[in-house]
């Protein structure tokens, strides 16, 4: 079992920055592929970025160059640094842990395997 808790969301103006954190407990964190997802009202949940257990990263096209995913295995924490935020980035952001094929990531910001564990989400609101 893995428990995930996101933090760091908030309200910012366009062009601003936020840093999201995802703290994990309950298992060996560095054995999972970890990912960030987001869901805006009326839209499907989409992958934002992911980081494999060995550190390989992947981003959705619209986040490349603006978002940076990282993790600190010693702290069991994953981060998403979001710069140059746009109103379209407004969404609930979730972190997820993927135990299968943990070293592999896919183009487009997702782990190869399917998420098994989810956090409760943190809201990001970007105003124009």
C-alpha cells in the first residue's frame, strides 16, 4: 500500500509559478514510477509528467519547457515545478504511483503501467 498526499496548489496569475509536492508513505517509494495528472472541470483526466524509478522523465507536449518533474527518494517526495503558468493549466492536480514496469515511461507524460495509487489532489487556479 502507498499513501500519497499532494500539496502546493493555489491561485496565481498567468506567468506565475507553483511547486507541487507529493509525499508518499507506506512502501518503498523509489520502486514505483510516479506521475502527475490533472483534471479540469468537464474534461478527462490527463497525464502531465512522469518520472520512472531510475529517473527517466516524460512530459505532455503542452508542458515541455514549462514544467519540471523531480523526486527525492530520501524524502519519499516527488515535485512538479510549474513555470509560465497559463489559464489552461487550471485544474485539480493528482499524483499517482505505478508499481508495474516502474522504470519505463511513455512519450506524452505517463508511466508505462497504469496507476494503482492516487492522492486526493491539489487545486491549481491560474487567472488571466
